[in-house]
C-alpha cells in the first residue's frame, strides 16, 4: 500500500513539473518542453499573424531549436512588466523576445548576444522634429518595462529625458502609435527593429525614424539566474542552426539580417590573428634585412 501511495505521489510530482514547463536536461529529451515567455505585440520578434498563430524571428528560431532537440515548444504570451515574476516562478523557462542584455547583465543567465539593436525615436514625418534636441518640451511615449524606457532613464540620457514635456508609459506599441496618430504624443521611443516593422505595416511616408539613436545595445536569451545547463543546451543548438545557415534565412524573412551579430567575436578573433601573423612576418622581414646589412 505504501509503495502504491509513493508511486501515485511521484506521478503527481512529475505531472506538476511538466505543467510548469520547467525544463531540466536529461537524455530522454522527447518528453521535455521549453516554455518561452514573450510579448505578443512585439513584431518582428513575437506577434500573432493573420492566421492567429504566434510567429516572429525569435519564436521561429526557438521552434527550430526545439525541433532539433526533440522538445515541445510552448509559446507563452506575458505582460512584459511581469516577465521577472513569470521567470522566477518557473511558469516560463526563458525570455526570448528582443530582450536587451545591456543594463541587465547581472539579473539573468544570458546566452551570447545574437542581434545588435538601437533605441530610436519615431515621429510623424510632418512634425518638424529632426533630431533629439527637437524633443524638448514634447510628449514622448514608451512601452512599460522596456529597454527603451531603461535607456531614457539611464544617466547617459538624463538630460534628454529631463527636456521632455512628458514621458508616458504605454502597455504596447500599438497603443503608442495610436497616441502618436491622435496627437497625444509627439514621439515614440522604441527598438529599431520594432520601429522598422511598424513603419512597414503603416502608411508609407507617414513616420520617420530619427537618425540619432538613443542607445546601442544587444539582444540575448534570458534564463533564470544559475540555469546554465539549459542556457548552454539551447545556445549550442542556436549555433548549429547558425552554422547551417538557418538563422540567416530567418533573419532575411523577418528583415533583421543587418542586426545579426552571431559570429562577430569569431570574425574579430580571426582578424586579430591575421593582423598578428602579418606583424610577425613584417618583424621577421625586418630582422632578415638587418642581418643582411650587418653581414655587408
């Protein structure tokens, strides 16, 4: 009887664990799930398409990772300002959704960066606003708990933000564009990838992106602190997909190819190694020349 009770208890624990979507890496990967938390209104990284399916560069990449591992992908839309609670409670395994590393380095266990990003300002084309200084006294909107908000609140941009007439947090960027259209806002602070996508979906020539970025940064996959095992497993698959050219294909599909930075460190190392080799050859040539002069 005790054995039966123990078996029932263990089955219940296993079922509860699977319901939370928490992943531990075991040999039997077929039964595992990866629950990705994302903002469902954050194209081109995560959003609902015309068929009602959740798609985007990050979600499609996560799907390919799970397909390779034999895992089930669970796409879980979350309120962005509740992302830490979702991650720390175990209801999601990672945040994979145009998630900025800079300024959050110590808050999560991060993958390597995979996209370069900039925070920019979007304004109406006929607004007369051409540079950041023109935003003095203007009403600016930004998504709550976003990297753009963090950038505006950073020491680097404190003078810029202090010059605004107001800075208002919106729940999502669709609301932000509604405020811009109605005249309630003069500018939107937003990631450049999101800005380009939003402009491509709206009336051509109606909006412009200011040339001056607010801040430059990089995207990564954020896991709970200490979850290195899951991070290493997922990132290894991302690198395999990159080597196979699949990441480039997705980047072209979602028009973020110019933002990709996977492999940049390797390219830099290779360039440094080549420069070192060239320098060594030059030094050797100089030594030979000096030796010949001494012999003469």
